[in-house]
C-alpha cells in the first residue's frame, strides 16, 4: 500500500460506515430526534402561453398535438394553476424542440 492510500483510508469513512451513519441519521430524523438540513428544489416557472405561441399553435391545436387537456392548458395560461414537475419538464422539452416532441408523442399509442 502506498502512503497516499494509507492517508485516504485513515481520513475517510468506508462506504459501509457512511451508509450506516446515513441510515442512523435518517432513523433519528424520523423519530424527531434530529432535524436535517433540507434543500427544496423548485423548477423554474414556465410560460405556457409563450411556449405554445413560439411553437406556432392556437390553444386547441397545441393541446391536441401534445396530448394535453385543453382546459388544463387554459388554466395554466391564465395562471389559475401551475404545471407539476413532470408537466414542466414536458413543456420545457416542447419549448426547446417542438418538432422532436411531436415526433416523440406520435410514436406513443395513447
């Protein structure tokens, strides 16, 4: 064993030790004995109307082509509801490459 390996082994937990420590922390958190730092990821908002218009569709055609309920698209555009994470990802794909999204949706039997 070289000296670099010996140093790393002395200063680092093994994978098993790290895993056990993590499970112990999770268990303590569940029991209310430990408060863990939280990171909440919130995807950036999407402008559904801008995405639709950039793709060149009216609302009804946009909904039909991308297999979305027209009433849902309308509520998103009015700001009455916010798309969930999955829908935000789908809408971002449509925004980035509407033709690829159309090809993909056409290959799926709905």
